[in-house]
C-alpha cells in the first residue's frame, strides 16, 4: 500500500476571483488547495489579492533562498500580525528585529546540548508512559493525531514546567490550540476583521480562552519565583535568562510570551509531524522494518542515553518534506524589492509556500514519492528544505523537536508493528500547521 498525499499533489480548481474581495474565497475556503493550485504552472511566485492586502506566495527554492537570506528586507510580519494576539512578542511573532535578536541570543542556552541532555530523561519517562499504555493490549486502534497531541502536551508540560500534562490539561487542550490557530488564521486571511474588543461570539470565546491560558502561565511563573525551587526545566532557564547589554532578567510578560510560543511551536507542530510520519510508516512496512532493525542494533533512546539514528532521521526528514508541519512561512516586505523580475511593493506579505517548495520537481526527483534515501547525504540547502525554516530565523527548538520525535518513533517501532486501519489516507488541512482534516487511526500490534 502506498500513501495518498491528497491535495498536496492533486489540487482542484479553486473558486474564482470576485470584484472587491479578490482571491478571498480561494484562501478562505481551502488555503492549501489554493496555493498548491497556483504553484502548478511552475512559476516561482503566485500573486493573491485579498481586499487591500497583497500576498505573494513563493513556490520555488531559488526565490525562497532570496527571502530567507535577507531578514531585514523580508522581516517578520508587522505589529498587526494576529499571531501576536496569542504569542505576544515571543520569538516566532516578534516583529522588532533588534528586540528579537537580543531575545534569541539570550534564549539560545535553553536549547543547547547540555540543556537538551538534561531534558532527555524527562522525555524518556513520558515516552515510556505512553507506549506502556498502548502495550497493555495485543492490538490497539490508535487515533493518531489525538494521541500525538496528548504525547506532545505531556512532553512540553514535563520539560517546561516539570508537571504532567494532566495538571495543565483543564486549560491547555488540543481543542484550545485548534481554536486559537483557527482564530489567528482566519484573521490572517480576512481583509477586514472586527477588533478583538468587539464582543462578537468568536471574540468573546477568544478572550475567555486567552484569559485562562494567561492565568495558568502567570500562576506557574509566580509559583516558581515564590518557591525558588529548581527543576532543571525550561522555566528555570527562562527565569535565569539575562537579556541585552544590561543583563536584565526577563519580565513576567516576556517569560509568558516565550512559554506560550514554546507551547505552540513544540506542541502543535511536533504532533503534526509525528502524525504524518506514523501514517507513512504504516504505508511502507518495508521501511518500517528497516528502521526497527536499526533501532534494535543500538541503545534505545528511552534509556536516557544519546544515540544516533541515520535511517530514522531520514524517515523523519522525508515525512516532514512530504507533509511539512508548517506549510507556509510568513514574511513582510519592509521596502520595495525584486524577487527575480517581479517587483514586490513595501508592505506586501510574502508567504514561503513550503508545501510546494518541498515538492519542487526541479529540486526533488520523483517529488511525490516517499524516498527517505534522498537524505542519505544530509540536508539540502539554499531554501530547499524548510520544516524548521532556515537562515537567521531558523526554529531555535529544532534539536528539541528532533530528539522528541526520534525517541517516540524508536520506542513505537521497537514494540509495535504499525499498520493502516483504513485503505485511504487522511486529507490534509492547513491551519498554521498541517493537520489531518478528520481524525484517522492506525493499528499498533504488539510484537
């Protein structure tokens, strides 16, 4: 059985452009389909008009490298970026370059090798708990995305707060994150949105959700500051960070922004990647068996020890190439600029179409096929492979995510055979991350 990558390789004709609102219906009804359809003609760029906004989608790696190599011309979206409503001025959403750079340098120790090594055992404990629960039966029908969200929540809660996921799950749930992503994405794609202060039902729900999240995070910060206890987790590191030339500690608001940024980045995107990788492994039992043999030849990561895994890493990379956790990466132009022969006006939104770049036929041979061996010689550069972004703005948590994914996948393949439950794969749905449109299951058979 082979994977069916659905809309990612076979988009349908989207809605037509309408006077006054331009391409709004294309983007609002199915963002992923619209941008993939626009990339079919092989052009480097696709232009969209959404009311007064101008959006340019970058579909090819050469143009993507131009964008990623010039962070001053192609900066983070400006202060009106709806993502700031959730993340504040965390690393993902901070539009002010100098402030972002100081924060980035200050936070780098959070994801250094020593810090990751200190979190390894916490990850191993969570991995053992989840796989142990699935191991209690000979065959388990796994609701993949839901289970991966639960696993990723436990990892973040344990590594960030030294808490179990249960202690935060009354506030932070998969439903909470889905609602926030949909709220942000809707505002990104709508030319005119009601101010959050206008008491529409959606705005009221958003305000209540954010109030609950803020209360949770500030309570955890206050508790840690009051007790002065040290747990060797990310919150300890955040509270110890000294930023800028003056070496001032982060304020509670700054710590809050980075905590929520970690939740969204380390929770939602990792769960998405794991979901699609398990689906692909179920589709390719020969690859699955080869990874299993590799895992059993080396020390299991659940032992808490560092290990290298060549084929497993290739499988993870190929899974993220076919199904990128973040299918688009937004930037905003700070001055008139040329991309190739196209003039892009100041203020335009430039979206790196990662889903198209990862299947660029001029870069990737047989781009729609699952071929982990294409990463035999490492990661290609120059804007070709962007699951964690690239350049100066590359995701700071890449090492954390790769360790987490490798650990869980190795443990699953050591203990279970993964097989498809349904004959067809799930259709992808693009929010800010790439999710299955509807929940789907695989079967875990204990070995």
